[in-house]
C-alpha cells in the first residue's frame, strides 16, 4: 500500500526539517546542553513541520545513541519504535476529537506513571487549540510542574486560541512559512528519489501554488505524479490547477489596454470554455497587472523578477496603461475574487469586473437619455469608471453615497451634451498623438466653455498633472475639434466648484433647444443634488416636478 | 444511459484521467477533496471514483470501474456496504456524525479492499466537527479512503484542505454540456444549446432543467416576471416580493434574474455576441435601450448581495422587497 508523499517523506531527523532552522538549531542546542523543557508549544501555518518536529524531538530525547549530536539516530530500538508508531511512551493525542475535560483528566491520571521503556514519556497534543476552556484549565497544574519523566509538546495552527496561562507555561516555537526556494529544492529531491522526471518550471509552479506549506506542495506533486506521465511539465500542472498560460494572461491584458469591452469578454469566454479555474485566472491576471504597474511606475526592470525577453515585452505593454487605470483594475479584480464566493453568481463577478475595468461605455445607438434619468450618471461613470455599482452592499452601493459628485461640481445637466460630445471627440483624437494623453483625458470632464476658455475638471490629481504637462498636445487637439484655438484650463474638482460658482449663470452652457419639454419649462434640479431624490428617480421611477417645498 | 453499471461522468477529462491512473497504479491517496460550483458534477465524480476504488477488476474506461462486477453493481445501486455517504443533517454536519466516521474508519472493509466515505457539503461541518476529523484525515488506516465534497471550499479549514488531494472541478465547456444533453437525455439541439449556455458549464443544472419540466417552467416564469418588473409600480413589486418570499428556493429566483440582467448589460456594452438567452434577444434588446447601464450594474450588485444574504440569517421578505424596489426603471 502506497502512502501519501507527505507521510512517506516526513522528516526523520533535525537535519531533514526544511526551512525551520531557527527551531531545529535551538532544539538541538537544548539537547546538547541537557536543557530540555518540560512543555513546548509549536505554532505555525499548516504544513510547516510542527507534528514532524514533535516526533523528532520525542525521538531525540529518548534516543539511545551515545553521542548527543547523533540523536535521533533512527536506528536504535526506540527511534525505530517511534518511526513505526508503536512506542508506548510516545502518546499522540488528537485534541480536536478529545476536547473535553474528562479526556484531560484521564491524561492527567496517567502522567504519574513512569515510562515503559524510554527515558521520557512524551505527550504530543496536536490541534491543541480545540481543547475546551475547562480542559485547558484542568491541564494547567500538570503543565506547570509535570513529573520529571514527562515532556509535553503542544501543536497548533491557531496560537491565539490558547489561553495565556497555557502559553506562559510552554517554550514557544513559531514555525514559519517555507520559502519557495526551499520547497523547490525539497520537491526536486523527492522527485529524484521517487524517480519522477519534472521540469524546473513545473516544480516552481507547484511551489508557488503551495504558498509556503510543504504538505500542500507534496500533495500536489503526489496528485500529478499519479497521472503516470513519464515527464511532468508545466502544462500538466496547469491542467490540474486550472491555470492558464502566461501567454493567455498577457493577451487578456492587451485586450484590457485596447479598451474594447467586447474583445475582453470574448477572450474571457474563450478561456472559460477551455476550463480555466476562475479564481486562478483572477490571481494570475492581478499578478500580471501588478508587474505592469511596477514597470509603469518604477520604470526599472530590476523591480520585477523576470527574464530579459519578458521585460521588453511587458514594458511595451505597461506603457499602454496608465498607473491609475492599472490600480483601478487590480482593485476591481480583487473585489471580484472575493465576490466569486457569492452563491449562484458563477463567474459573473469577473465578467462585471472586466467590463468595469475597460470602462463603462454606452452604445451610441441609444436614444437620448430619458427626462427623469439624469445624463449625469452615465457621463460621470464613463469619465471616471468607479467601482461603486460593484460588489458592495446595496446600502453602500446605493446612490445615496456621500461621495457622489458634490452638487457644485456635478456634471452639467443634459444641456451639456453638445460640449460632452465635442470633448469625447477630443479624447478620441488625442489617441493619435499619444495613448497616454488619451488615457488621462478620459479622466477629465468638460465643465464650461466661456468665450475662448475651455474648463476641464479632473477628479484625480494624477490626471490633472499629466494633462498640464501635456497641455500643448491637448490644445492642439482641442483646436482641431472646436475649429478654433482655445485656452484649455485643467482644474481639480475643488477649483472647478469655485470657478463655476464665480461664473455668471448665463456663462454656463444652456440647454439646447432639443432638450425635453419638462427640462426647458423650468430648470429641473439634477437629482444628483439630493441622494434621496436621486434614488426616487433612478430606482423608483419618480419624476421631478418641483423641488420647492412651498409648491409641494 | 449506458446499459452497464458504470457511473458515468461527462467532461472533467483531466480529473477522470488523474483518478483512473491512480486507481490502476494502486496509488490512490487516503483523502480527496472535490470542489467546484454547485451542480458541476462533484458528487457524480466522487461516486464514480468510489466505484472504481472498490471494483474488483478496474479497467481503462471512465474512472476505472468495470461496471460488471458485483462491487460495481452494488455501487451503482448505492448499496455497497463499504461505501458510506454522509450528508448534512438539518443543514449541518455535526461532531457526532464525524465521530461515527472516525470510529468506522478504524474498522476493516466488509467486501473489498477499501472503505470509502463520501462526505457531501463538508463546508457545512461546524468547526468542532471539522477539527475532529483532522487526525483521521491526515493518517487514516490503510484501507480507508475519505472523499470530501464542497462547493464552498473557501469556507473549509486550511488544515483540512492541506490534508487532501484537491480535485477542483471547473465549469464544462458549453459544447460538452450541449452534447451530453443531446446524447444522453435526448434533448432537442436548440434547447440543448440554450440550456448549455445558461448552465454556465454546470451539467447537473442543465440536466435538471431538461428532465424536470417544472424546473424549466419555473425558470421561464421568473424570467417573465423580471421582464415585466421594470414597468411595474411599487404596489405590484411589493405584492410580488411577498409572494416570492414565501417560496423557499431562492436560487431558482435569483439565478434567472442574474442572467437576465447580465444579458441586458452585455447588450448595452458589448453587443449581442455573448448573450445567453438567445431565444429572448429582441425583448432583451428592447430593455437594453430603455435602461441605463449604471442602473443595471447597481441592480446586478444588489442581486449578488441578496444571494449572499440568502445564505445568512435575514428576513427573506425584507430582502426581496428591498431588491425589487431597486429593479431598474425602463423609460
């Protein structure tokens, strides 16, 4: 009967323990100096070697080898008995299934008896965090002053659940996550001993997905070896994990940079049809975008740990994005990864996140926005794709969020459509000169055109500053679109608000004659002014007749 | 269905190959965790694997069960004495049930080589129950095989998952689902295509729709209800909310709605290529033109939030009322 790899290759001596030298060295020194504690607490994440170290320590204190440095020698009768788990003096207790105070009382009664054959009776209490409070308390006295011949080793993944009174009676050892390099080396060693051919890239992929747990890594290796392939390559590993190739992720990023929602989603669906694991895909995409962000912001290839050939390609790709856009996409995808757990939603959260990342676009064929629904919402959403409609609780996501554009700087009402259209044209044309400028201009919103002055408001200072530094290009494009040279004045939202307030009312764009009748009869207040009003209009289908309390 | 007693699994080729290879090479692991969305085929795969494990002459087909021997026959009838199936009682897996497993896992198999435990919806195990299983899951007796199943594997303790070989099932391709529906459930091509798309790769769901007329009718009813909602007033919405809250299967309500508005949003933002409800294209297109994308997105977020609420302790009627008030208004 074959055993799982992680059981077969459990470390058997201190030298075998991977990545926990701080623990192994300390314990070895304690042995050498005959300063063995009576109670130890091993804590750390899963698969880092707690149970294994406990068994090794049990062997070492009882080993019959003459030289202390050789202990455990794994050849004396005691070591062998432990390796075959038949030593009466090593008592392993599963605290998770023996949680009650009665179990501890029984243990306490037996502690008094001297060992059968070994020097010490070693109690290994695994998953000790599951003991009940009274069980812990019943253990306290024994743990503080056990008989000479008893050693307690408590092991747990959740040290915060252990009472302080227990903690203070134990020597505590914290096991760390094992580094990828250590896992890779260990996996390669085991593959060699098992006679399994495995490519370095495959090993690295396994190690990365194990996130510091040796048991996870070995389970995965075990699973993949059971395919029975002659050589394990990275494709096989990806197949089992449901990962996609770096190439596919890169293409998806290209599509995101391209800005066409249909292309992005078609690619996503192609990947889904291939049977990709959604969470993995999101993680991979986020990782890729993170690298692009590092290249984009740092402009230094040393920041990323990639082969030179990849760096060139990724730098090119990075330049197609704006840092703000990358940040926004990463955040949105992060939210989507969490939202994937939503029941019945399937991979909808990812679809929505990618749509959001590309930017909300309206179809040009749409009829004019209905009277009661302010043009403000779609325009604002287009200008600064905010994740507000996404994955948040309805209470927060509702339009009553205080962050909704403040009244003064709210996009001008429907009458502004003409200016907005011209501005869209500016943004579109700017792409010819520099995709970077185009991207920052997308973050801008035309506020007013007064005589020869075009005021553009920016929500993010990054967009504002970049536009200011590119003002020549922007002016050129604006002149092209508007048919005359204009002074372009980029502003942040606060300045805009002050500016707008200082303008005489007739300077603001007036509603075009084609505006809907109710709007022209009396200036209907933008529902954005009042969150309650906005909810009434957008969600309940109300119509704004008047906001004057006297009239109501 | 095939005439022999092989438990058939569609798709998930890689998982089938993996498990069969392990069976044939006699190197199956002591614990497996089958994860993936609901109705994706986890339990079927686990049952087929259990059949292969206890089969007396495993072969190259499917997961390895021969479908001829007495063992396979019993497994197909779900009457194998060495197969133990554990399902949540009243929505929970309790520590007593786990203690029973721990005890039984120490006993020898009755018929063959292995005793196989299939534990469904293990995410429903409370912390005590999950922790109680840890040691058994790590080093059970040589003749024990534990197969855990969970659609919410993120809710499992990391100490549980790291002790198992994880078989994470992904959605099947639309084509696989459509083909399976046509071949084995004799679904007409057009309907098969439609259901395959709507199932989003979950064959179990598509089969349920295809074989239980009531389920498919209910789906269409919810679709039509949602179609009418954007034009309806508060009173009608409240009445509907009260009615819906009385039913207990919230999934059969929310899922059609999620896909409905997803399609509307996709029509607004990417065009018709990726729309799932192909049969309702014109109606959806009409709505797409009459609603605001931002409002649709907000509603989708609200739908997902309600789906999350439905798994928590909330008043269903309040949740429904609040949801229906948010249905985007059509002009």
